[in-house]
C-alpha cells in the first residue's frame, strides 16, 4: 500500500518508522511518503494560511498549495481511465468528518493508495474538498468528537489501525479476528485475557480457562464479551439489528 501524508509538520509522522508500521515499511508492504505542504508554496515565507473571509478568529489554510500538491500526487486520468485501477483515495482529517471506526479501517485496508491530508489552524479552504472530489474519491474523517490542533495525530491513528490489517503485517492473523470491534467478533468488545501465574495478589484466573475444553472456553469468552459490551457500550449491541 502506498501512503502519501501531506502536512506542515513532517516530523510529526516520525513515530511511524517504529514498531509494526515501521516493519511494514522496511519489508516493503507499505510505501510511506511524507510531504511538506510548504513545498507547494512560491513566496519567500512559504505561506500556507490566510485570514478568513467574513471575519472570525484564527487562520485558514490557503487552497493553492493543496491544489498543486494534489496535482502532483494524483496525475491526470489517462486515456485508459475506464480500465485503470480506481486511483488513490484522499482522506481529509476534520472534526466534522465521518467518524473513523473499525469498519472504515477494514475498508481502507483494501485500498492500494491513500493520500492523507492533515489540516491545521481553523481548517482548509472549503473549496479544496469539492475540487478534489472531481478528481478522486474523498473521505472527510474525524477520529472522535473532540478537537485536535491538526490532522497529524488523526493520521497516525488511522495509519496504525489500517496498516495492521494488511495481510503480512501481523505475524498471527488470528489475533485480528478475536479483538474488540472486529467483524469476526461481531464488533463486540474483547473478552478479558489472562496469562501466568494462575493466582496473583489474591486474584484468580477463571477456572474454565484451565479446562482445555475449547467449546466451553469459547462460550465463556462470548458471554464475557457480550456482558462487557452491554455494560460499557450498549449501542454496539443495538447496532447489530
Ligand atoms: N482535526 C482536528 N480535530 C480532529 C478530529 N477529531 N479528527 C480528525 N481530524 C481532526
């Protein structure tokens, strides 16, 4: 998968070189390219923002650097556009976007090429997204109902959630099917897990887990998952219809 991240703080994405995502980059499963939006400015101060029309607090990201950046990253559709691959999908991070969840992570993990646009200040000029929609598929994404200073932390979250789903990134793919929110687990919260010792500071590992009886263990885990979900996130149960 190719990932192009556009930001005015390229160093913010440095942690992606660590851990599992870092390994996926080293092994060539992921081709990560981080771009400085200021490379598409032309003035001495490399200006990316300006004051909002109509007044108000804060600054707005100018449309021109974003337009030129996307022109570079997404070449004009060729003559064989009908038969060509679907092309990149642009993700624009904003608190007013579609809420990011595991189902969207699953969907994005099937893409060949994602471009992640990290806005700063009060946001990007509102003409950039509609223009981009004429050229490519665009998803405005929020990682939760709170406001960040920019899209970089959201990009880190989305990349980590998506890349771990790409085949070959996680050593044992079974670990993906049992975890919280996964489709293989009916999007329930994950059941509690334990390791040795069997007794620790007066707290015991549930007896059934020593039984070696796989069906009983599976039934116990399912009950705990449903119970935990009902207690903490009842809306996930009602989502199942
Ligand atoms: N930019 C600012 N806040 C954000 C959020 N909650 N999700 C995604 N991008 C953002």
